């Protein structure tokens, strides 16, 4: 682990499974409560000076981004071995994390003058909060960590970061790399199981918790933060709909739809999770998506040419298997895929499910894996009502030849991001968050930066 700029070993470790084999391939450090206290103390001590020099913070973030880019070939194989994604995708993730760090290094910190007259000069400024406790998931360990690190550190906060126990190694390695350019204690990286996460959220030092993960855990984080009134950003689950309009060309959109649903093997919180299609286009869309699924190359992420790796972990593999089996047992048809793949590891066939509707578990719940239900509709208003009829509200998309009409329909989606003729189009400048159970607050852009600050009014009488 990295605590106070130093590499710190632990007495106990836990196994990390390579999802391509299903076998433990490495051991990760199990942080003790005392070591967490040390990390929090290191972050609190570093905060005293880190908060005072904005120019130094910007320079350090640029150096951190440059270093990640330079070390991407070192970090990417670690990520692939524990997460499962193809090596080229892992490399892209490391570089993406670097891009996020460098983007925020240049982002302007807002400062507003709300009164400037003979009686007073009144400014609204943003101040850092203190120590941030950050907890990240297993699907994109590095880039989602950068979504937290970059704005938090620019604002003048320091951080204690905990990755998922399914994918701790790449984040620990990133912590070691970044300790070469960040002052000691500014970024501390610890690892462990669920108990460590609970210790962090209930710890007296952090003033802010930034969590990305499941709705169920997000609610626990919020409850743990409440007694201390800790500030929160929660990026939680999604069950993102894609609505196809009656003027869409199935052949023209199939590849984009498939990419929006199956990127990272469907393990993306804002990926397409269900597709609504007009009845007259239904068979054509199902077949066009099935063609994409049958052509997809699935395998060990270390193998050249592989497009999709395994599901990351056994519990998620079992959940996807259960949801698909439930759909098939209740009348759905697998136009492609439909079952686990033979051999070791957590591999599941890219699956397109037809002949099912709302009420099926795989339509109503977030599957978070390589299985996509396609649902028919007759009336657009009804399709919108069904798309919005969920506790989730992360993102969604609308597809049609008439882009203006598609944009109007997209505006009726109850979600944080509504895409038109695309999906999963993200950038460090674009805010990302959810309605309803999909989140509290936003990440990225100026809006995400402000989430790591407190407002201070500076009122100077004249």
C-alpha cells in the first residue's frame, strides 16, 4: 500500500482471482484499522500545505498524468490480469486516467463577484474540504479513480483511496507510480475487503466520501456518513434504456448499439441495458444485434485480437447466468448466445434476448454483463413510460434518422445523461451523474470539481 508516500506492507493478505482462469494469481495487502488511521493522519497532515499552493497542485497533476502515460505498458497487464479486459482496453484505461488528471490540471477554479460597489466587495469562492475517502469499483478501477483523484486534488483536498477487493492490484501499482510526483500523504492507497470500506465511511477524519458502486452499498455509505454530516458523491447503478424510433435503420445502428451495450463486456454502469424497438422493426433489429454478438471474439484479455474478456468475478458471473436462465425459462429466446462458455474462467457468451418484456427480471434489473434484452413497443409514449418506470436514472439514448425528433424524445428521459444516436460518449469536461437511485451529485467537468469544495463568502466592507 502507499501511506504517507511510503510503501507499506501488511501482515495479512487476500487472494486476487484472474477471471480468465478462475484461479487466484496474486495476493493483495489487507489493511488493518491502525494502518487506515495512519493513512488518514498522513492525508490530514499533507492537507495543511497541499491546500495552500494551487500552482503546485496543477503542476503535480500534469506530472502525474504524464507519468501514467509513460508507464501505461507497465500498468495495463496488471489491470488485465485482475479485471479481465483485453490488454488494449486496459492500456486505453491507463491513458484515459492520465487524460483526466491533465484535464483537471488546467481547469479553472470558479470565483464569482456578486457585489462590487461603494459599500462592499462580496466574492463567492471555493475552498477545499479536507480529506476525501474514495472507494472505487472493479469495472474501471483506474479511470474511475482518476475521476475522483483529479478534481479532489486540484481543489486542494487530499485523499485516501480504496479499490475494490476484486481489482486492487492496478490501483495499488498506480499509487506507487504517482507517489513519485505527488507529495507524501496527498494520495494514500489502501486495500482490503468490505470491512475496510465501512471503516473509511465511518472514520472521523474524512469530510467527504466519493463512492462508485452498487445502489445497496451506496445506501450503506450514505447512512454511515450521516452522523458526521460528511459530504457525499454517490455514482450508483443504472438500467439504461435505448429507444429506437420508427424511422431508424437497423443495419445502420446495430454496431453502435452493440458497442453501447457490450463495452467492457457489458460491465459499465451507463451501458445500454435494455433496447425498446417498434414492432415493425423488431425482428430486423434483433437479428442485426445477433449478427454482432455472433461475430464478437471472446477470450483471455492477454490474447491478441480478443474483443471481450470474461466477467470480472464469480458472483457477477453467477448473477448474469441466473438472469439469462430466468429469462429463457420464462419464454425468452436467445437470438445469440444464452449460456456460459466451456472451459475455465468466468466467460459468458455475448447474448441477445428476444421475446420478453417489462416484468422480466433481466429487463427490470441491472444485469451488468454481456446479455441484452430487446423489447418491442407499439406506442412511443408507452415506451417512454416503461423506460422511465424504474428506480434507476443514470443515462439513456434515443436513436432515429430525424435527429431533432430524437432529441425531443431524449429530453423526456428521466436520467442524468440523454444521448441522441450515440451512447457512452463521455469526456472529462462533461458532468456525469444520475437521477433517483442512480446517484447523488455529479462527477467530471466544473460541476464535478465543485463537488469537492465548500462555498465561502468573502465580504469586504468599504
